[in-house]
C-alpha cells in the first residue's frame, strides 16, 4: 500500500469533521492524549493524588485519556458507523465536557496541592501536571470551536442555551461527586445520604435527557420534549433545594450534629497536609449545591418561557 493510498483511506474513514482536515484532527487528538497522559503520569510520581480531591483530578485525566484513545482508534479504523448516535454530536459533547472537567482539575489540583508541596522535584511535577491539564482544556475547547465553526448540519447543542445549561448542571454535579467521594461526610446520617441520592438522581436524569437528544429519540416520548425538560428541571429544583437545606442543617448546625465553626474541625488544624480538611469539603459541597440550584432555576425559566410564552 502506497503512502498516498494510505492517506486517502484514513481521510475517508474519518467523520465529516475530521475528513475535511485530517491532519488537524489527528494533531488535536494526539495533543489531547499527550497532555492528559503526562498530567496523570506526573501527578502519580508525586504521590499527591492519594486523597479525595487528588483522586478526582486523576480520574478526570485518566478518563479523558482512555475515552480519547478509544475515539482515536475508532476514527482510525473507520468504525463510526457502529456508534448508535451521531458521531459528530458525540465528539462535540465529549469535547465540551472534557474541556470543563480538565479545566476544573487545572484549578482544583494546584489550589489544593501546589501551595503545600515542598519545593523540589515533586513541586516541579505538580506545576508541569497543571500546565498539561490546562493544555488539555485548550485542545478540547479548540476541537469544539473547530467542529462548530465549519458549515455542516451540526447544531452545536452544547453551545446553545439549553445545552449549555444542561452541560453546566451535569458538570457541577460531577464536581460535587468529586468532593463527596469522602464517604465519611454523609454515611453517618440518613438525611445526608438523601442529599447524595438527590445529586445522583439529577445527574442520571440529566444524562438521560442528553442521550435522548443525541440519539434522536426526543420526539418519541409520550409528551413534548420541552415539557419533559420543564418537568425535569422542576423535579431537580425540588431535589436540590431539599439537599441544600438538609446539607446545611446537618453539616453546620450544632442542633443537628453539625460543626458551624471551621476551628472545631480537627482535620483543619494540620497545616502541612495533602488533605482538604473535612469542614472545607462540606462548605464547597454546600456552595456547589447552591450554584447548581440556581442553574436549574435558570433552566426552568428557559423552558417555562418556551412552553408557555412562545408564540
């Protein structure tokens, strides 16, 4: 097989987005693989990932690397036709979520670890890992912009208001799960377990809504899809509101066994530690819960206007 025929074959095997510029597509994919691989490899050598937040960052980089590698293999082998959904829609949504996830790791990891890691090889590795994580965010964002900018039938759902809101809801929920991976935060109290259940239900339903849209099944529901999304937003608001109230009461109110003061948490007294103290984790979860509640309210307003006000 000649080089020319190989290039033609690879070009024809690519999805519509990469077929128009295969070199650019492969270059982006290789950059994504390289940056995520180096990020988790460098962090693994420092030993600063063996805690809740470190595990979250490692999971993000490993997840993005594995999925990107599988995507690369599928594109090389021309197996996109086996995918049950639109391949381009999958690429856009995956790249969008990867952008947000890698960006969160680029912010959370250095904030929690670089300032407490002693200067030396470990500190240098942590800095380099953060830089590669930022590079991964840029490459995934570039892929989204590149696919959406080209003339095609792709509507870039994730960049429209409903898609953006749904993406933010799922993203914030994923970050919340990164902080509550420390099960000691909630297993001792059934009310707090309910909070975790509420986060899980909303994330699951959000993923189902996204899959229904990507799979083209939104018009097969017994009700109009916007009405379904309106009801989903209303249910999510109820769940998040209850989770916010219960989380604040049982984590920060002394009458319910909470700790209102950071100084009362023994884990916050250790200055040189890789741990984010328990009280800080509780506070971050409360803030993120409130943020996601506001996003769901915006989602509800959008779909309410669409259903009831639209001409």
